[in-house]
């Protein structure tokens, strides 16, 4: 299980793109951990997780990075790639890669609660709100869920409607159903 609590956000140092069964994934990492995992093209799918590009340094206002920061960030990317490959081939049921997403304290609490949700289980926004001891913050939990910068690993796809029906998902209900089906095998 990933631990987000107490993680200090560091700007991404490197980024790369991977093809996957759900489409083209963009990953960004800092020396501390993975900062972003987004789906950038749902049409570009492959049966395996495969690098589409070399890792590249994220340039921000001519910021210079220490070689050790680049090495650590590359290590995080390689680890996540391996774990995603295992996940999509039904050989992994939890992720343990270091994560370092940028978010408010409340968002971090929501994302931590999501990260603790077991493989193959679903919950509602109300369930998450209760688990973080904020039972009236259901809409805020929904907003935090929608702002999740690390798809799949912080499993926002496991949140469904209180009625048990699929609800919105940033990458579409088809991908959400695919991930839930994968996890129910």
C-alpha cells in the first residue's frame, strides 16, 4: 500500500510515456516519488506496458537538477512501469511505489483513503468521507477524487455511486469498467 501522508511535494524532475491496455500513459516523478500518472490517449493501447519514449528531464525556468535527483526519479519511473505491467497482467494486487502528488491536506487525506481501498473492492464518496472522519464532506471528497493526479495507483476508479452504479470518471466509464473487471478476476 502506498503512503501519502507526510509526503512533501517536489516538482517533477523527469517524465516518460508508456503504452498500456488502457491507452498511452504519461508518468512524471520527482526524487521523492511519482507525482503524476495520467492517461493522455485512450486510443493508443497495447497488451503490455511498454515505454514509448525515453525518460526526459522536465525543464522549468531553466531549473537545474542534481544528478542524484534525476537518478532517483528514473528509479521511481522504472519501478512504477514494472508494477503497472504486473497489475495489467493480473500479477499485482497492490502498489507500493513511493508517491508524491501535489495537493491540499484534505486532498492528501482522500487520496490516502483511496490508496488503502483493497484491490477488487469499491466504495462511494460517502464511504471515503466517513473513513477520513468528515462524513458531511461528500462533495469535497468527490472534488478531491476528481483532482487525483495519479490514476490507477491511487484507485479513484474504485469509487462508484451509493446505488452501486458506475459514476463519472475522468477517463470515461469504459476505462473505469475495464479496470474494475480486471480487478474482479
